[in-house]
């Protein structure tokens, strides 16, 4: 039985994770490998990708890692060149780098604002700037950018820079998707909701609930009509669909993965 991504070369930026379990990037890398892709896994730190690599190799999949600061143009160019040297091309690009910082405009200092915009939005621009010409020259390719429901609506915390940047990712993908459609390159966005990823235990619980993980989980589940939280595997399945041939007529749009949360009015 052939996989849906057999023979495809996939760059997954943000393929590591802050702890054990299914973060978005790790799940995407593993799911793509399950479907036959050769994965070029990218992150800022090697240790965050160890579990990702182990899971892919346990499947018998092929994965190479590369350290890259995707907010730095030279680092991004080096990363893409390394992928080209190793695999010869790029068929798929996934942008999954980012993170939130609390605060509205009056509370947030300018340095934090710039870091938020750079990590969540400028990183997407820089990777696309380098990869899209490769795809356009071949007349095919698929890009998936990972945004957040925070880019659509208020999600329970003042995080103006993160929300603005993720909204920017959504519109960036629409505009670039339309521009590159005649060149055979599809660009779409996955919009995850409040998932139960390792980030909850390692960072968010302390930021939001003084370290009380159960309280944070309960507050998040209350917002979800389905009554339970997904995890990075749900994001990965959405990304898999969008980069596969099953989505050949899908571009410049979004797939929301949030258990119905963003459709609620309360």
C-alpha cells in the first residue's frame, strides 16, 4: 500500500517540542513520514527534535535534522540549501514556529512585540521567500502555515502581538496562495484551537494558572463544544490533507481544527 506522500520531500519548521508527547510540529513530521515523505526537520535546538527523530525512525521513515533560526534570513537560506543538497528539491513546506506572550499594547514592551511578530509571522515570510521560487520553477508544491484561533477571535487572554501575527499568517497565506496558484503551488493555513500539547504543562499552566495544570485544562475544555481537547495529531491530519493530492483543488484558504470553539459566541 502506497502512502499519500510517497517520494515527497517535506521541510517541517518547528519539528521539535518542549516536552514529551504530541506537539504540532512533532506530530506533523511523524504523520508525514507515516505517509511516505522524507522529512527535513528544522528547529532551533537539537534536543527538542530527539523524540521526533526517534518516532520517525521507529516507523522506518527517513528524517534529517537541521538547526535554524527561522527569523534570520541567512539562517533560512542556509537551511533550504542544506535540504536541497540532501534531497535535491522541496515539495512541501510547513511553518510551525511561534509562541505567545501575554499583554495588550499598554503592557507589552516594544522588544516583546517585535519578537512575537518575528517568530510568528516574519518566519513564515522568510521561509516562503526562499522556498517558493524552487516550487514555482518545478510547477508544483504545497505550503501549510500554522496559525491559531487567536488570529480569529479572543481566546481568553490578552496577547495582542500573538493574535495580530497569527491573523497576519492567515491573510499572508491567502494572498500568496492566489499569487502562486497559476504557478502550481498551493498555500493554505491550518488554524488549531486550544489543544492539549506538551506546551500546556511546560509553559502555559505557569503563565495562566500559577502552575495548576488541571485548572488550565478545565478552563480550556469549557470553551470547546465537543467537550474535549485534541492534540498535535489533529493538526497533523489537517496539514496532511492540505499537502496531499486529495486537496489538489484547495488553496488560499483555512482549515480550522478547534472542536467548534471559534464558532461559539460565548
